[in-house]
C-alpha cells in the first residue's frame, strides 16, 4: 500500500455546489473554451461558464476522485453553457454523476460515433461507462449543480473532443432545449 489516507468529510452545499473546505477550485471562462462553441468566436464577452471544485486524493486506481461542478445558466449563440467535455485517458474507467440542482443534460459519445443524452437534475444518478466521452450542459435558468466520482487514475483527455467534437449539441429551441446534430462533428 503506497499511502495511508486518514478519513475525512467535506460539506457540500446542495444549492450552490460549494464545498467546505474548498481544496481545489477551477474556473472556466469562455476564453478557455471558445472553439468548443459553434459561435464562440462571435461572442465579444468572456463570461464565467462553470466551476469545478475537487476533492483531491492520490490519482491511483485504488482511490476515487470526486468533484462538484456548477454550470452557470446562459447560451453562446443558441448553444447552452456546457463543460469542455472529455474522454478518460484510461478509456475503460467509469464515472458516476449525481444531480443536485438545476436542469441539465449529460451528453455522451463513444469514439465509434454512438451517442446518448441523459437528464441531470435533483436526484439523478447517472452511470458513465468506460469508453464514453461526456459533457454536461445547463439547459435551465438556474445554476446546474452536480457531483461526480471516478476512478482515480482515469485522467482527462480533452484533445479528442477538441479535434472531433460530440455527434450532437444542445441548443435553445422555440419550445425548450433541442438535441441537434453537430455540424462540426468529425467521425
Ligand atoms: C465532472 C467530472 C470532472 C470534470 C468536470 C468538468 O465534475 O467529470 O472530472 O473535470 O465534470 O468537466 P470537464 O473536465 O470536461 O471540463
Ligand atoms: Zn470524466
């Protein structure tokens, strides 16, 4: 056994997603992910899109990494605010998402081009199997708050998503959110 951890507890504020103590906070603004939105370069501002607050442990396959994510409400063009999205570097590593507040979608895709869209909201527990890239999208008017836990050595591969995109995107339609084919997807 490499490192013996001591048990610890973190308080999670369900509405805001805030963790106490806050150990590892990452903020993503539009400027960190402009090319991931269809109309990202046409948007003059640099809004805060989301925050990820992590509970760090040694990133080994014996540990479970976890974090809360808070995505602000809003759109870039018609496309809802979303996370960058990633595959796990270790492709077979799985993840669990638990929704707390707001209304969202979990967009998943395999490298073979299959896709799935699952709901995220208070009480949703979603399983992300190995091999499925994942991105979350806030389709509501309030912040979307969820918790995620994954195998510690999973790693984040952002390049595959930057280069190929997801097969579908989620946009604001006349009667609410619509899942439409991504015109820039490269199979
Ligand atoms: C969830 C988890 C994290 C991830 C975060 C934001 O909390 O899947 O591992 O970092 O969402 O997503 P991304 O890394 O794609 O920006
Ligand atoms: Zn993941």
